[in-house]
C-alpha cells in the first residue's frame, strides 16, 4: 500500500454530488437512444440490425472494461481514472453528435462506453473511500436515485429532443454536463492511497471476446433466427468463457478474483445483481414493444407511462439505502426483488385493450422494488470487499449487473420471436410498425411467456439474495472482509519498486 499526500478535509456532499452528476449523465445515455432509433436509421441510411449496436456496444464495453478499470483505479488512483473517464465520455458524446455514418456512430459509442466504464468502475470505490461503512447505504441510495432520474430524463428528453430538435442533440447535452462534473471532480476528488496489483490482459481479452460472440449470436437469433453463423458464434463464446475461467485460475492478478467469492455475502450479492438484471431490463423492452406495436402509442407517450415508476424509485431510494445501513441488505434487497417480481406479474394481465392503469401500477411496484434492491445490494458488495480491492469490487458489480441486462434483452427477444417474425419484432420495438388481429394476439402471448421467464429469473435472484445471510455494518470498517489473495498479501508486505 502506498500512502499518498494527505488530502484536504473531505467534502463528502460535494464528492457525492460529482458522482451523482456523472452517474446521471451515464444513465441518461443508456435510455436516451431508445426513442431516437427511427430518426437515426433514417438520417444515417442504416438498418435496425446495425443501429441496435449503438446500444449494445455501449453496454458490452461498459461491462467488460469495468473489471480492469476498477483495478487500474486501485493501482494508479481512483480519482485519476474517474476524471479521465469524464474527459473521454464528454469528448465521445460530442463525436457521436457529429457522426456522419452509422459505423462511426457505433465506434464513438464504443469510446463513450469506455469512458463510462472508467467512471462507473471507480465511482463505487470513491463512495466507499469517502463514507463510513455504516453510512454507504445512504450514499448508494442517492446513486440509485441518480440512475432512475437519469433513466427518466433519458426517456423524456429522447422523445422531446428527437421530435423537436434533432437526434444529434441527445449526445450534445452531455457536453456541458460533463464539463461541469469534470471541473468539480478535479477540485474535490483525490486519493489517500493506491494499491499495488497487476493487470490481467489475457483474461480481459478472453472475456471480451466471449461476451461479444455470445451477444452477436444472441442478437442474431433474435433478429434473423437460427443460422450456422449464430450457432457457431454462441458455441465459440461458451468455449471462450470456459477458457476464461481456467485463465483466471492461474492468473497472478485475475480480472475476476474468484477468492473474493469465498465471502458469502459478497458472492450472493454479486449473483443477485446478475439475476436481477436478467429479470428486469427485458420487461421494459417488451412493454415498449407492446405499447407502440400493439396499442399504437407514440414512442413519447409510451415512455411517459413508465415515468411514475422511475419517479417513485428515485424518491425513496436514498431512504431505502439508510434502512439497509441499519438492517443489512438481506431483508431490504430480497423484499425489493419480490416487489419487482409482483410488478412483472401485474403485466401478465395486459391484453389488446387493457386499461392504462395496469401499466402504471406495474411500473410503480417495480420502481419501489428497484429502490429497495439496488442501493442495499450495492452497499453489501462494497461493504464486504477489502479496502485495497474496492475498485475491483465496484467493477465486478457493474460487470455482472450489465451482463444480466444484456442477457435479459436477448431472452425476451428470443422468446417473443417464437410468436412473431423477428424482423417485425424489431420494427415494433423502434416504433416503425404496428400490428393488429391474430398477429397482435400472438405477440401478446409471446410477451406473456417472456414475462414468465423474467418472473422465474427474479425468483431465483430473490432466493440467492435471501441466502446471503445476515451482516453487521457497525462492527468496524469491514466486518466480514473478503480474504486477500496470495498476490495481494505479497504486495501488502513488499515495498513498491
């Protein structure tokens, strides 16, 4: 461990505000693109199968890169990586707005994803550095609120900006936000210490290749159906995942330190995030398809029906974070998953002419559940990691959660594709096609099956969440720390070279 210069008195609220602004910007860009799909396809003379990667490349690189950027932050300073991420994200946002082709737009979104990964991977560790363990639930509650507010702004601004200004400005709005966040971060966020570790390039490459092939094959199944290319992509992706596991077992400083999973609370919290992501995001995609394709709602009106859930989630998330500080994550997070499961079950009552309140009711229940789960589960992850591995823990949490969300997207599309042609399903999703009659009935049936799949995944997540056991946030900085690896023990004892 390397002691750095003593920093100025901690401005906790300002540091938290900087992180919230950054998280807000990152969250806005995860949803704002959805309602701009038709405009982007038309403007860049592209097609849906290509433009869908504007979302997927952002999520994919964000998922894979967080593991290493969390570790890089541990080595070189979390504030440095956080600030560099803000610079890259802001620059990439401007480049996305001026992109003249779909290929360049996807490339700049990849750059944006890398910048977002640097911010996301280190923000949780900075919070854990700044706040005492019995108070980080509250801080993570505010970050959960920022994610939800960002999702609201992304959905609403996406509709307004695309309709009245132009799709390019969904990216330009990040520039002034990024500049303000950058100025505050440079002034107030500093490191007290760094930690020696090594990067795992082989592991990161293997994981990136595996997830890319699995995602490519999965999207292929959803958009074009079964083909030799899709089957081969998925098969090679699975083999690379197996190879990744064995690479990590022998790596000196692995991308995923499996010894961290020896701690039961940490392990169950990570896998609960994975399963919750699998059972959550796909529901939103299916609802948008249903409202636009079956009910004929405009993209903007359809998005507004989901706003109440995000609003209630943003309001109560900080409170739920404080509750988890007192009670631990087990009860709060598990109750949250249970409410999300109930919310999805409400959507099983949707048909060709269901009242609007069914959509709003389900959104509200899921929003409350999310406000309970996210801050409680995140604080459990960070409270059960070694101080020297907070960056790694933050990256792992983001990795597993994002893998779940990407998988959720594929699951619902594949299930829905059994009831409606894949190409038409894509058109419905982006609001360029509506359906009626027997086709609409078939789609609703497929949607119900996809919701059942989501319910099953959330039920498994709930069991894992409850099985994490009790925890005590008041017995010191890390009451139940994950054990150090032999490599970390050696670095802790040896002076830096």
